[in-house]
C-alpha cells in the first residue's frame, strides 16, 4: 500500500506538471484534475483522523522528513491537543490542504485593481510617461518600463500588461517604431518589478506564506536588488536601442497631442478607489506589526472599495480571474498529495548531498537551479512545489535549522531566482503569454525561441545580480 501511494502520488504530481508545461490542457483544468486524484486516492478526504499528541510543528517536520527531528522529539513532552487544535484537525479536505491566505490575497487585489482599471488611471500613467519623454522613443521606452515595474510591484503582473500594452500599441504607432521591443521590455519589467513586494508576484505570496515573511520584509530585502536590476536593465535598453530607433519631429508632435486627461473616465471612483488602494498598501506595510494576515488586508480593501465606489458588484466579481484562483487551489492540493505520498521528502533527500557544503554555495546552487527550472516550468507551479522541498531541506540540515538569519537568506534567494527566472521563456510567467497574445492580435509574431533570445540574457544578468546581492548580504549579515 505504501508503494502504491508513493508511485501513484508521483505519477499524478509529475503528470500534472507535464500537462501544465505542455499547454495541451488548460493549466487550471490540469491542476484541478491532479487535485481530485490526490484527494480520491492519496489524501485523507475530509474524514476525521486521530492526531497524535505532541507539538504540531514537530509533527509537520516529521511528516516531511522523518529523520529530521528524532533528538528534538526525544526531549519534547507529550502535550495533549487543545480544543482549538482538535477543531482544526477536523477541517474539510480543501481547508486542510489549500493555502487560503494566498487565494484571498489574490482575490482581494484583483477586485481592487479591476475597480481602479475602470477609471482609466493606468492608461493615464502610460500616456503621461510618453509625453514626459517628449516623443523620444528611447526615453518613452524607459519611462514605460519604469512605470510598468512600479505598477507591477503592487498589482498583478498580468493585469499590468493588459493595462499598459494597449496604450503602448497606440504610442508606438504614432511614433512609427516597432512595437515588439516595447512589449518585450515591459514584460521583463513587470516580472522584475513584481519581485519587489509580497503581492507583486504570486511566487512571493507562496514563499511569504510558507516562511512567515511580511510585506515589509519583502520591501527591505527584495526592493534594493530589484532597483539595481532595473537600473542596469534601463541602461542596457538605452545603449542597445538608441542607434536603432529614430523618429521625425512630426511623429513626436503626434504623441504630444494625445490628451492623457481624456483617459480618466471615472474621476469619482478614481478618488475613492485610489484612497482605498493607498490605505490597503499602508495596511500591507503594517500587517506584520499589527498581526494581520495579508489576506485580511486585501479583502478588507476590496470590501471597502465595493461599498464606497460606484460599481456593479456582480460585474466586478465576474472580472475576478477565477481561473487563476482555482489553478492555485488545485496546485496546493497536488503538492500536499506529493507530501503525503513521500515524494517531497525524496526530493529533499536529493539536496542532502549538499548538507556538508558551505551554506553560501548551497544557496547559490538552489537559486540557479530554481531560476532555470522556473523559466521552463512556470514560476508559480515550480514555487508551489519547491517551498515544501526547501522547508524539508531546512528542517533536515542543522546549519540552516539552527540559524534563522541563514534560513531567511535561503528564502530570499529562492524568491529572487523564481521571479527573475520567469523572464527566461514564454512559459516562465503568465504575463509572458499575455504579451504574446496581445502582440499576435496586433500582427506581431513572437515565437517561443524568439522570446527566449530576448528573455534568457535578461534572466541571466538578473540572476548574476541576485547572486551578488546574496553574496554581499551573506558576508555582512552572517556572523562567522
């Protein structure tokens, strides 16, 4: 029975990821199919189970890596479960295995962004960027790239591309320059900018939830590296495209004639929604200090916006990306099934050969492997599985398990690598596929290899900068 559980769980887990990567089946359908199989054959599907006495955290570690806690367990007294813990042990299947903090954080931000997008705010920002650049194609590209990165730090990357790309099509048509470099640059910027915050990119939400990292933790530890990458990226764009893009005075004048104020279609909701968004971001900055989960902050902001902004509630809820939310839901269950089957612990043992290596070398190795894997598999799918593997590795490796600073450094390295790795290939991040779809509709063909030719150099230099960032922090933060 144990062998059946292991091999069946392995087949379902790997099969789900192959289906997602192949794009032969809709990724949400693949994730839900995998989750159903895990619940039917691997996971306890909601029935009550006796849970042994003892510390819950030790039980969790022992479940993933049985050999990780024998000494700790030997010295731990048997503590009966409290009434509250007994209650949570009887939760239904999905409540046990799905990280609803991530689900509701995403849902809340989707509602807020949908309300603001209806005001024309983001189109205004894009047009204003082009006008500030005075019609210069290079300055326009750089400003659009910076605007995209900043917006992506607080909005969903896909939504940012959907809002900025249509305006980019208009601006490039007026300037008479090719649109593909602009779209590609904005896509790279959305993935880089999203790396900066807890809510900027879904992998960060997954990592932050697993490692108990706050919004401010991400700001302090991720944003400096992102700023360095963005500065280098903008310089590279300027150097490469300056001799390749020239426009006439007449075409520049056309851009300057575009009225950015006309993009604002709902000033009332802009004021109300903008104020609520600002309060929500402040809530994210303070949620660790206040002891609030990110999902509570996001859903509170969404509720306020739905109450005070003049919107059709049903229409707003229809615009929520339910496909994305159900994709995450299914993925969490698939990974939980892999843990139950023992596959995640096997993956953790693969990393065990590095247990005697210098910690810095281990972190750099995990970063580069993760960056390349996220590029090929999709960074969200990869991260959902990798956080459990890293957690098991940390628990089983004394040098990490006993040093919280070193442990966090590993989490930051993973976050940087999977977010930056999303730029490497068309399948690396959802925003990439959205860009290709928009380009195809505009008559511009972007192939898989064509995307990689642009994305791989960006990914490689981003990973080099991230490795340097971890290297510097390792020698500064870790006292040896």
